[in-house]
């Protein structure tokens, strides 16, 4: 995946995570990859990204 499109995928996934706040990050990423036809090999990285974003959303604001 080219660097620019990789960043676009990550930003899109962060935004969708903020909107939907999925209970199961792994399933959410699998559905995202299937729906948007993302090439393989990025599932673990994207799952980690969703988990980090959920952690940010659930932590109290300082």
C-alpha cells in the first residue's frame, strides 16, 4: 500500500472508530477490510490502531 493511501486508511479507520465505538476491534477491522477491499497483511496493525483509539476515547480528559 502506498504511504499516502496507508495514511488515508488509518485516518478513515480512526474516524469510524470514534463514530461507532466497536465492542470487538478485531471483528470491526475484519469487516472494514472486507468492505473496502484493503490488501492483506494490515489486519494486526489496523486492529492495534482501533484498540489505541478506543483507549483514548475511554480515558478521562485531562
